[in-house]
C-alpha cells in the first residue's frame, strides 16, 4: 500500500502476513490474506481482484438506459448499467472497451 504524502515510516493499520490464491479464472482472482493489526490481533481477509472494466451510463432521449442481467448468485434478473472487461485485452483503450461492451450488451453502438 502506498499513500501519497505519507511519511516514509507510515505504519499501516492492518498488514498482510501471507497471501494465498484460493480461486482463479479468467474473470477474477480470489485470495485469502492472513493479517495482523497494530495491536497484534490477527485475522483473515478475502480479496477479490478483477481486471479494469468499463461502466457505461447511456443517456439518450431524455433518460438513462439499463440492461437486464440474470445474476446466478442471487437467482434473479436485475436492471443495471452495461459494464464489463476484456480479459484477453487488459491494455485495451478504455473508449474501445466501453463501446465494445455497450454493443455486446445492447446490440448497438452509441450515436456520436
């Protein structure tokens, strides 16, 4: 962790003593960090790491447009803004990524 403007001897409130990847696929990595606090107490944190993504907030015809997605963990369909990442192209241009995700989730590109 790096905090801009913090003195070099800045002591973090919680520090990882070890880190293990417990699950990994092309969309995310889940790791478990064993931690220690300044008072000596220990704990565990689950950390989900995901690649950079684009969240698109489409506005047209006087309103915002959402897409409906089925979300398996909560067994339901929900309205949300289009979003996603290109796991195979993590260095993609953000505008290209946003346009690609919008096209994938809505079937059309925004009008410029």
